[in-house]
C-alpha cells in the first residue's frame, strides 16, 4: 500500500468540491444528506488509489458528474448518489450487493445500468453492446441515461489529456449516439456542447477559424442586437409583466453546418444569433396567451416572414420542447430569429423534459415521453439477442427522428418515424400484412411501396399469400420493426438457398477425411465472412470456390492452414479473399501508424474521403482489405469509430515523400458565357502546373457547378489551389468535398 495516496491540499479541494455539490442538491427527505455523505465517503475511499489521465485524483470526476446532474439537469438526491457511485463497481472493490444493502434496490439498479459489461471480447462491437445495456435500463429508469450523459459531458470537457486516437474514438461515439440522444431527450444545451466539443476534436482548424471570426465580429453583433432590442423593450414594458430579453449566439457547429449546407462564406451568414424573450408568468394557464401577446408586439415593430413561424406552444415537439419562434426583418433588412417562451418552457428547453418528467410531480404532457419510451421497449424486444450494431443503427433512424401521423382505412391513427414508407406502414399493421403486401394505396392512389408518408395520409394495403420479401425491400423501409422482419425473412431464404452449398462442402470434407464442423468455422474465419450461412450461400452461388481448401492441409482428421511459404503451387483465390501483401507498395505515401514506420503494413488511402498529406487522419483495420487511411472528417469516420473503436489506430504523415494525392473540389459560379471549362483547365494545369484527374461541369440558367479531381502534394498546395480558383472570374465558391 502506498503511504500517501491523496495529498493534503488535494484532500481539501475534494472536500470543497463536495460541499459545493451538496449546496446545489434539492434535498427532499431527512435521510437525503446523510445518504449523499455516505456515498461520497465510499467513493472517496474506493477511488483513492486512482488518478485521471490529467493526473488529478479520480474522485473529482464522480463529484463533477454529480454536480452536472444536480445543476445542469436539475436531478435530485437519488441521481446524485448514483452519480457519485457510478464508477465504483466497474473500477474498484465496491460490489453491487454492498450498494444495495446500503442504499436500496433503486440506486443499485441505476449503478448497475452505468457499469460497463465485462468479458465481451468475442462480440463484434463492445461499444454497441454496452450502449444496448444502457438503453435496457433506460426504459426502466430514465435517470440511468441522464447520468450517462453527465458522465460523457464531463469526459468530453476533459478530453485534452487523452491520446489522439482515443479522443477521436470518443468524439465519434459522442456525435453518433450521445448528441442525437440528448436532442431526443430535449437536453438542448448538452446537444450543442457535445457537437461543439466533437467538432473541436475532429475538425480543429475549421473550429478555431470560426471561433476567431465570431470573436472578431462580437462588438458589431452586440451593437446590432442592442439596436434591435431597444424598441421592443419600450413596448414590452407597457405589457405589465416581468421578462428577460437577450441575444444568444448560435453554436460553432451549427454555423459550420450552415456554411456547408448553403455553400456560403462565414461573412455571408447573418443569423449568427437569435433573440430570446423569456416571460415570467405566474399562472401556467396564461402562458400561451402572453407568448402570443409578445409575438404581436414584436411583429408590430418588425415585419415577420410568415413561413418561418413555428408554434410549439400549442403543439409541443415530441421531446417536450415548447417555444414560439418567428423570423422578422430587423434593421438594415437583416433576418432575425425571435424565440418567445415562458420561464418554465425555457427551463425545459435548457435542462430537458426529463428533469421535469415523473420526478417533479404534475407535468403537462407525460405521454409524449412515455410514448417514446414505449418505442424504445418495442425496438429492444425485436432485437432480443440480435446484432448490437444493427440495433444501434435501427435505434438511430427510428427514435431520434420526429414522427408522422397517418391513418388506417378505419380512421385509426398510427405514429411512424419521419421518413417512414408505405411498406413500413404495412409492417406496422401486422408482420403478415408486411410480408405479403403487393399493392399499396395512399389517399386512394396506387403508389410504389417505398413512397414516403406524410402527416394525414390514409393508407390501404392489398396482400397476396404468394408475395414474399426480397433484397430490394430493405431499401424501401426505415422502421426497426420492418427492417428486422425483412432481415429474418431474407436470412431464412438465404439459408434455404445455401443448403446446396452445405452439401457440397460436406462431400468435400468426407473425401478429405476430415470432421465436418471444425473446418467450416475455420473457413468462415479465413474468408472473413460473418457466419456459416454466408459461407454456404457463397458456395451455392459460386462466389466462393472450394479450391480455397488447397490453402489447407490435412493433419489427423483436422484442417490446418498452410503458411504462405509452404504453398508450392499458386492457388487461384476467390474474389472475396484479399490477404495482406508483404511487399511494399510503391507510390504509397509514407506513414507512421501508432508511431511506427508503416511501410511493411498493408495500408491504402480510403477513396471515400481521399486524404491529402497534411490532413488529420487515422487508420482503420478492415476485416479483409488491410488498413484504410481516412480523414478524421470523413463522413464514414463517425460510424466506424462509434461502432468499431478498437480497430482505430493513430496515423500520421511522414514528411519527405513526393507522393501526390487526389483531392476533390466542388466549384460553383456564374457562367459568364462558354468556356468555363477551358478557363478552369488552363488555370489549373498551365498556371498552377497541376495534374487534373477529372473535371465535370453542369449547370443551367447562367449557374454552374463543377466537380474537379486534381493531384496535389499536400494540404498547403491544395489551399493555394483553392484560393487561386476562388479568385477566378465568375467563380463564387470552392469547397473541398468530404
Ligand atoms: Mn465516469
């Protein structure tokens, strides 16, 4: 045992932090304070030998997580106790039994939900399995997921001391799951902070560029907000109730999204802020009335844009969000968004509906939340024992979206996720209706089965017992229920078709005099397949050639893989096999992977994001094609890192090699007569001396859009090229394609 684990000055800091936390908790019963103190004592002792990556005592983490729960989400003593204990069972000697004895079943259950699953080494995605576990507890107690959010937020805020590849992995998981989940739970400030923190890690440059520009324009913006607010205040003072009015800057992430989506420059974005008016209303029945009164006052001064009016006061969003939004034309003709809401609505918007729901007694609409939880339960039931990665992606498409309301021929209402199709509807009625759907009518018109539904649609499904799902159906549905039903029907079909393949493999094994079972699994692994069914199916369809067995030798009654040097005759390998190449591939850029020269490794640049020297990159180990190098901003990065974090490795460029990279640019502009292509090609190849891979231009009515693939040496050269093109006559924007 080390003699001093925590230094005296640290001890004092820990005590101070804890007392601060205690002041923030809204105590309800006499036992609350002694219980919180007991939880603190247990956690302090249990974590005493541990330190965080930053070097500070570990216990500061659970204290801070508990503070976020109390202060930023508004949770009570139960959650605070569970948050203080959340890492004890996983990382220390403390057992769940002990927690249950001391604090009761409820807290033990929550802590259990927050404890990661152990011994999950043979499942494809540990992260997805763990998340599934969190969700299973979520449907029992929402606090599990809220504490998990607080835990994640604190980890994200202190990510700086982690190694880069860990940072990327955690950021990806956060933007893949936690940010959308925060949105769905109505934790808007969490969502915004998650997104900004993630962007800061994956796209450092752009983040700091926008942050700098925001800071530089702050004075002007504040002056404008004052000018806008002035006349509004004058009028509101006459209404006779207390209120607050202020400008709120938009998040860096949302500004960046706007720049990308609208293909504009930072300087062209005017709505970098929104004006918020928060009303203090005593009587909840008057809230709506007052909000509309304020709306009327604001729009008397500034002209509103009718299409931009959003009334979530009359019909709150399904995550509980209530607010009245409008966009008006402010001074200098600039568009300004105005958000009007009561103090209560503002609290829900900031801290989430969850905090108000169930634990704070009477709430206006408990059913929106219940309904969502019902959907989570249903989705979990369907996936019982199934693939966690599939579950996660179904979960994303189904539960993070808003809903559409549609009707059966009898006028019964069905709620489906936004984007759901006519075929999804058929499956939601009954799985048999889905399986056998032949024709679907929406509002009395025959439509393709993949047609997206809209609010108020009425749907009639015709069935035939001869109809069965086929592969293309997967593309026509989005709901978890339909997907899992079609998936299992297809699996069954594949299994049947694979019978023939199984038989011929059995025959082959018999001839070689080897046992049947073992070689099957060996081949599945060797070929990088997912299951036996895939192997049988491949053999039956001819995509897998049984010649592959020549890579094995028979020892006893078992198959053994022949090492490469032992193979005397080259064997034609089936298309699906692609084993690592030992020889170095010429022309590849030089890289360090995990700090080591990578020339001996089998790696290549990903074609989805075309990394260029100087880009932030990482290496991803594919199941059959060696390592792929992706940009950290690659659109696929998030998915890979969130689901397969253990396959991610750190990668860096080695300076010196003279290799070229393909970069893709999207160029838009006004087409001032013919010859745009000539002008672009001349400039790029003659003036800049670069090689063009491809260039295609389309456009009409004087506007053009061009896609250019060009070979560059590094990121600096790419930037220079972009600047150069930007200055050409007629060009309005140049964007690198992700
Ligand atoms: Mn933790």
